[in-house]
C-alpha cells in the first residue's frame, strides 16, 4: 500500500486504510491527514488554496468553524461536555483538598480561608454540574445519546421516570 502510494500507482487512500496505517505507526489518523508541525500549510479541501495545517485540522475536526459555515453537528456540544466534565472533576478534587485543609488547619484564619475555598469550589462544581445536566438534555433533545459520564458523576443524570401509570396502558 505504501509502495503504491509512493510510486504514484495509487492516488488516494480510503479512510479505513488511513486508520490501519495510523494504528501500525502508533499514531492518530488525524496526524496522517494533517501532519501538524511537519507541514506548514495544506489544503483544507482538494483544489483549494493552502492554509496553515493546524487551521485545516481544526476545521476538519469542527473545532474551528469552516468558511463555508458547515454544520458541525454535535461535535461542539461533545467538546463542551468533555470540558464541563473536566471542570466538575477538578472542582470536586479541589473541594476535597479544601475539606482536608479545614480539618488540618491550626489557626482560625487558616480554617476560615480553607472553608471559603471549599465553599467556592463546591459552588463551581455545582454550577458546572447544572450546565452539564442542561447540555446532556439538549443533546437528548437532538435525538442523540450524550457521552458516558465517569462513575463519580453519574448522579448528574436524573433517573428516567415513567409518566404513564400501568393502569393507563
């Protein structure tokens, strides 16, 4: 496959072959399609002008809007979901650290400062959880399934409730 590409006997590579080649090279397929850091400029699409490779890769992955204003689907929502999960997890870790600091404080001032930090991080975690819950509902309203939550955050989703009474069926 590689020899045929290098010799010009093969002009294109199906996506499945890119994926197999990437796995064989222990890299991501996107790194083969857009070699960021190795090629300064590339085409976003065939027969288009050259643009920075980083920009072309970000447009391809819908991290940056395309000039054609193409629909990015749910990719921005899934990226925001991942960001909110990281925010909640970080705020919860910091809340735990602050709780430990409260317990081990040796002066009233240290205790007050640790309590303030604990409350601040707990508030951030709660706000991010609510944002995450709303985003997950928006994704469901689009008819899609939100990403799986880490075990520590499974309390974010409300349990499904069956509004119908069995007698009504």
